[in-house]
C-alpha cells in the first residue's frame, strides 16, 4: 500500500493546481468572500471526512479535494488582501504571507506534540476544526469593496462604505459623496478602473480593515498548518491503519 501513500501526496498537489485555476475564476465571478468562506467550509468537511475515511481510496479522494479547497483559501485571500490594502502597503503582503506559512509549519509541530499519544485521525480532526474560522469570515467579513465596485454592485458597496465610516469614525456623507464622484459621476472621464478604485478605496480603510487583515492572516496560518499536516505528517501510517481497520 506504499504506492497509495505516495499517490495521496501527489493528489494533494494535483488538487492544489486545479484549485488554483478554478478558484481564481470563481472568485472573479462570484466574489472573494463567497469563494473564501466556501473553501474554508470545504476544508473543514473534507478534512473531517479524510480523518474517518473507511479505506485508502476514499482517503486519497478527500486529500485531492483538500488540495483544491486549500488553494481556494490561499489564492482568494491573497487577492482579497491586495484589494483592501492601499498601494503603498501591498508589498508587505508577500512577506507577511511567507511569515505566516513558516509560523503555520511551526504551529503544526506544537499541535502534533500534544497529540502524540493519539491516533493520526485525532490529529487530523483537530487540524480540520481550525477551518471553523470560516464562521467568523461569514459573520464579520465584508465582501471586497473593490470587487463590488468593479462589478457594478453599487448598493452593496455603499453599505460596506457606511460600515467602514462608522467604525473609523469618519463622515459617512463625505465618503459617500467621494464614492459618487469617483464611480458614478465620472464614468466617462477616461480614468482607468483600477486607478479610480484606488482613489476612492485605498485611503479610508486602514483602521476598519485591521481586523480583517488579522482574520485573513490567521486563516492563512491555519490553512498552512492543515495543508502541511496532510503532506508531511503520517504519510504512510494512515494508509496502513486504514488497511488494517
């Protein structure tokens, strides 16, 4: 059954490749938040299913799905963070993501230490439960304002702007007037959409978005921990135990 263990690792990579392609398209079509939350719950459900897989074939299938959902989180959140940050802070996104990847790998070692007397199924279950962060995303995270504006969802964008204004203690009327000027009254001024979006969106949100930044980076850290566990922890043992059971 060693070949199935090796195949399961391969299927994670295949799933990641397919997920990276599909989820970028889906996030452009249906929104960043929609794909991000769906991918988080997909990681949760498939992770739990893999933990209690009755045989090796089912285990490999769910590892493939986990790879796809993992890329749904990573690729979508990268786009999301870039869209909510002002231009001058976007370069920081790369090294922050790298730091969280490293921290996620280290966190996995700590979690595995506390589960050293339990089966790999218990460890997999614990790591999968980390994807419950999707509940916080669903309840507290707004859709990307830039995505809403670029897709003509003006009413939803105005609702997000009102929340931003209240939490930043800014004048709601002033910001909405700026929004109207940049996106409604100047449709034919020849300004590029990305430049127009940056003018309106990029300067009014750092305080409001600090919580979202932390939430997204925390999600990235947990996703890394779960992904690394599926690729490097107990790579052969699950297959052998499933066969024995």
